[in-house]
C-alpha cells in the first residue's frame, strides 16, 4: 500500500485569475461579516476627494452614533484628542459638503435650540422612514419596494391605404426595416414595424417613390437624439402625408385608320375599301335588283 510523505510540501493553490486579485505589495483585506453593531458608510464619504482625513473620520463617527447623541464641539473635544479648533474646522467641512445640517427649533418654554442633522447621502431628502430608523439602530436599511414601471404610451395612429394589398404592405415593411442602415437610431422592433407599415403603404399607394418616403422619414432627425423612433416616424407619416394623385380619366381608344383608296370592280370608280375586289354601293344595288 502506498503511504503519504508527511514532509512533502502541499500543492500550491492556483492563482486566482479574477479581477480582484491583489497586486503585489498592495492592500489586502481580511474581512469578516458583521452581524451586530455596525453602520453602513458610503464610499463617497470614506473616499471623499475634498474632505480632510479628520473630517472623514469625524463624519464616519457621527453617522455611527445613535439618535440623540451630542455632537457639539465641547462633547467631541472631550471624546477625541484633537483640539476644539481642528474639530470645529472638520465640522464646517462636513456641513459645507452636505453631510451635516444645522436646524433651529423652538422647544416648549420658548427657548430656541440648535439640532444637528447627519446626512448619510447629501442632497437626498426623500429617504424612506424605515431606512432612517435602521441607520440609527445600526442595522442595514430595509430595501424599498421596486417602483412599478409606468406603461409606455401607445404609438400615434398612422394613415392606412385604401387597398392594403399584401405586396404593398410587404414593401412598406421592407422600407422600415432598412431605415437603420441610413441611421442606427431608427432601429425598430417588429411590433413597431407592424404598426407603422400601413402608414408607409399609404404613401406608396399615392405614387410616392420609396426613396422619397425614406427621405421624409429619416432626414433632419433631432440633434439631441431620438428617444422613441417609432413615435417620431408615426408623427411624420401622418403630418407629412402627401395628397392623393389627381384623377386621370382613361384614355379613349384610338380611331381606326381610314381604309385604302381602291377602284370599284364594276364601274372603276374610286372607293375606300379594306380589301381589293370590292364594289361600290351603286354597283351592289344594281346587282341585287337584277337577281
């Protein structure tokens, strides 16, 4: 039986090819998941480009405090070794960048007090109440329910041809599908093309060439971009619809060519006849009376 060599070195673990593999000599993390007594701090504060290190540390400390904690200069000076001047400057930094807000209110008895409000996301004032309560309780905020997606407005109506022949609708669909080759912003879904095809067919039915239809739909697009191409095309198909071609009466059949001049076989008088050997009317009447 084979035996294992206890002195043999263990197999080296394969190098992690992931993008988070630490660089040689750089920072590594030995992290453990917090279960109790923790506060979620945004990187926009922890890695702020303009705040001083003291202001960042003080901002993290204030966000970790429970509701009602004292964060005046005197209390913070008693808590930290930095002096009152440096702490006051750090508080002003946090206030100028929106992480602190001072509000004055009148309490029962008429006295006016100043309250300090800590903002974990400056500029956002529509926070869910449960999220604010969770921050003060040092637990992760309850995720808000996703908002229901507002249904898109239906596309505007488009004109329809008088005689929607299958070949005409297919030509209209092919024209719409080719618009993206002229401008990538005019990429349409199959549902959009089904809605727009009758409008293009109405143009083709009015003797408008495919090139002219394509020019009317794809030219002079808004420079800021097309938010909903199908809606823009539906509007153009309706607003720019050309009038129907004028009525043309069918042409009259051509008059028959006059017969060739020939000589009558009976009296040698000149007559017009389609065939040779024809007699004039007088000769035909005399021949009939003689019978």
